[in-house]
């Protein structure tokens, strides 16, 4: 069973400026791609580097250390040196708040 955790105000999130947080030991990055809210683990699968502050373009995030690219929609690793996908999380807005679903 999973639970929905409040991670902040929807207004704090703008496209190109993600929100980072930690929920139950998971570092999570929440961002907006157009009208869609997306959440991924805030850690590059290549070397564990945080993705906070990384460049985001076309719904992809680019690791600031070795420039691996990941799809924010699917978590898929799109370029070396990363080959493993990012973990994704469901996210929604409710009453002006961002809620991320995490496993119990």
C-alpha cells in the first residue's frame, strides 16, 4: 500500500524551477512540464549525484556532473554514462498542495 505525502505548495513550483524534498528516505524532485506534474528520485543513477539545480529542457533533466539525460515522464536514461532509469513517483495537486505517492 502506498501513501500520499504533502511536499509543498503548488505555487512554489514553476516550470524550469523544480522543488526538491525528501520523503521517507527518498530524495525527490518535483517539476512541471507544461501542465503535467512529474516527480523522480533526485539522484543520478550513474553516480548518485543530486539532480537538484540540473538543467531541464523538453521534459528531460540533464545531470550536472556527467550530462546524462533522463526522461522526466518515464525516468528512462536517454544518454550515457547513465543506463539505469530514475525511479518515478506519482504526483498530484490538491487544494493548492503538491502530493507525492510513496510506498509504505
